[in-house]
C-alpha cells in the first residue's frame, strides 16, 4: 500500500517527543511533507525550537506539507504532560501514534552520570506510557539503540542477538524495551509497538536548514569531526588504535539521518494498518566503517584534511558494531540508500552553512 495515498485519505495525527532534536527534527520533516499532522514536544535540553521553525519554512514551498505544531515540555513532569494531553484532546484532536525520541543520549556522559540517565530516560518514558494508555493511542514507536547488543560477539547483529549493554545509556534503552514488551503482553494488544534499534546517525537534510548541533559537551563523532575541519578544534581524537579491528580503530554502522527518518515514517504506516504488533527492528546500512575510514571518507568527500591523534580507549566503548538490517527490509520494505560519501557531504554542508548552529 502506498503510504502517501493512504495518509491523504485518512490524516494521521502524530506526537513526536524530542521533536526538536537531531533525529526528531528530521523525522518531523519527513512526516509533515508526507501529509501527517505533526505535534512536536521537546524540553529543549538538547533540542532547538528553531529547527521546527526552519522545517515549517521549508515546507511552505512543498505541496501537501502540514505545518508542525511545537510545544516546550519536559516528559519528566507528569502533571504538565497530562495537562498537555487534556488540552489537545479537549480540542477534539486524537493522536494516532507517538514516536518517542526524547531522552539523554551520550554514551560517555552516561558512564559519568548514570543517575541522570536512568531518571530522565526511564521515568519520562513511564510517564508517557501511562498517558498513552489512558488516551488509547494505537501506535507507539520507541527510539532504541544498537548499544543494547552484547559487543563481545561478532557482528553483524540481528534482532535476536545476545543483549548486554556496556554503558548506562544502553542499559536504559534495554530497560525501556523490556517495559514495552511487558506492556504489549498486558494490554490485550490494544497498542502496536515498535522498538527501532538504530546504529550511528550522521549527515543532515540536503537543504542544510536542519542538522546536528549538540548542546553542552560534544560526544558524537561527526560534530567533532566538523569542528576540527573548520578550525574550531585543533585535532580529532581517535579513542584507541589497538582494538581488534582491521585498522585498530572502532567500527560502527553509520546511517544517513534522512534514511532513518524515512524508516520511522514507514514504521508508523506499518503499525497503522496492523494488529497485535510488537516489533523490534534494526536500522542501519549493514556496513561497518572504522573511525579512520570515516576520516578518510570525510576528507575525500569534502576535499580537506583532518588532523587526528590517537588517545586511550574510552569507557563504555566497544570494538565493532554494525547491523543486520534484513528484517526491516522484509517488514517495512525499507533499506538505507544514502552512502557514506553523501553523509559526509550533507553533514559538512550543514556545518559550513550554519557554523553557529541554530
């Protein structure tokens, strides 16, 4: 069934938590341009309301685009979240689905401050699920992570691979997946659930209007790479050159953020026409790229040089993680199409056109 035609016949209203963040904003755009009525909430701890403003500006020139409605809200405050739902439903608006991105997401930071990660990620999700149950929302998509896998085993990791997170961030993701599984068993299948385990999103929308711009300490590899490229940082730190990999550096599965956004739309479409569904899907390219290979690809794609030095291994890291994404293709008809070169070009274009972010 064609998702766009289906949606135009029956407009789907979707709540996106963490909608002003990196992955959330790109997914909001993908949904809105395909005719979804999108309501985005974000505490703005990591997100930017301007990302939503820019998306709406971009959408002004696109047929079928539905302007995104944004609300500042912290999911850890159950009372405010409940008030928000009451006000929305009082106005005869009922959400068909929820995509839940909101949460803290830095591996290294989670090792240093595990309490904050358990408090923010798990409590906020429990609050949201209580509300979702109360208002009988039919579809729930959770932003999970490949960090739930046991990295002591060899990749690629399929959805039934051994689970054993090596950091608090991954532990919170796995805990939430368990809660969702238990909810699915307990709810008489009143809600369709999908946990999407994605790997390493990079890149940006081709317009360069939205992209990745972390607040506070930068932990993600690509923004650091861009800061070195434009001279904000003197050198790029490669954490470990003695891993058991082909060049001694960590290997990850990098996926373009827009491919990831499309996967979320396709997941919603699948849940909306399904019954009794509790899915767990990997979202990745199925290809592993080492840190050195990423640096080389970035240099080649953008015709520049990156100065880098080797440092000691970082707590919570793993040697090699990449996806077996065949199930997502089978269930959703989805596969990642943008290659590493495109990720590097789009991500760098975002940086040079927005050196100060939002």
